[in-house]
C-alpha cells in the first residue's frame, strides 16, 4: 500500500481553504444584505463570491493534477507544489478582497503550479505506459 501523506495533507488543507472562502461568502452575504439567491449587490460581497467561484474552478484542475503527480512522480514533490499552490490561493483571495487589481500574481503562481503538476503527471503516466 502506498502512503500518500503529503498529497493527503494538501487535500485536507484545500478543503479547509474551501470552507474558509465559503464562510467568507456567507459572512459577506449577511453583512452586505445580499439575500439568496442574488449573486450581485454590494461590491465587497461580489468580490467574496468571485473568490469562491474562481477558487472552485482552480481546485477542479489542481486536485487531479496533484494526485496524478503524487502517484506517478512522487508524493513529496506533490506536497511541496501543493504548499506553494495553497499559499498562492490564499494570497489571491486576500488580494482580490482588498483590491481586485492586485490578484494577478497569486492567480499566476497557482496556475503555474497546476501546469507543473499536470506536465509532471503526464510525463509519469506516459513513462508508466511505455514501460508496459
């Protein structure tokens, strides 16, 4: 049995991040009186909502790439990349909430991490396939 400790920890921390941004949307909905099902109203609510949606979109690419990299290349490298991704996504969320124009670097870093994980996973899968 393989023990994917690092990828597992990063997955748990990703869920914590998702809970945090979900809580932030709920808090903003109440604070700025944006009644469900509305998704527009106060600008600060809209920022929180966009942070949530953008992070969900990012997570859908990140988690499969993380796990495929962990399985086919290595758990430690996946974990190290995951730490960078998490820091970038927290940076992105804070920057977006404060000033949306400053969110770009956090987004860019998270996308670069995903691309690296994906390329590494593709390489690992291809090598495993070629070996039979």
